[in-house]
C-alpha cells in the first residue's frame, strides 16, 4: 500500500498560496499551514526574522518537520504551504549557509505528491505586517525557493492565474 501523499504549494510571498490552502481545506483536503507566517505572528517573531535569520530558518524548518511527520499519520493527501526547500531558498536569498543537517533532510525526507508553484502575481500581491517584501523582493524570493526545489530534484507545476476555486480544482485533479 502506498504511503501518504505529501504535496506542496511553493512560490514567493503574496502569490495566493494560503488562500489556495484555505480553499482546499473547504474541499476536505488536509493542509499544513505556512510555518513562517505562524512564527512571524508569534511574540518576537518579527524580531527573530530581522535579527536572527538563521534562527528564524531553524524555527521554520522545525515546524515544517513536525508537519511532515503529522502528514505521515494521515490517510490520503496533505498539501503543505511551503516545504523544506523553501527554507533553503530563504537562507540562500539571505546569503547564509545551509546547515549540513538541513541539506541532508531535504535530500532524505521526500515529498511524494506534486509540487505546485504559485507564480508571482502582481495583481493580487499585497504586503502586510508579516509580508514585508516589495514586489521585486517577492520575485527574488520566488526565484530562490524554486531554484532550491529544483536543486533537490523536484519538478514544479505552475498554478494557473485563475480564481482560488479554480486553482483548488486544478490541484485536486492532480492529487487524484
């Protein structure tokens, strides 16, 4: 019997990933929320991001790892809002080294479902208290995380520029 399906939605900030996951959850799909946003919303989360980006990356990776293990206990598919290689992309974008243990886990702990990319979409991009990047930085983030996914041997499927409901249908069709 095949193991659990672990699919991911990746891409830069503000491209509709979290909105898509909310739509998927309404269809009964198990989802794992974005670790970075949860950390940023916690007390001192923004300070951690600003003053200790390596600590921020380690916290993101730890939350992603916990979600990865939770998904392994579920039947059916789980769709993640970002995954391990996103953290590597963040570190590279910041000009920081990737810890050997993190690199090894990215190689050894594999997502088994499709990896969807939410491409930069200027019409829907909005900054907020946690999403502090401007448009150019959002595009650079997309490039960095996509390069990290490809570096770890994943193929990315671009999501279409359509409504959240239509994007959800696109994902669900490919999870079947």
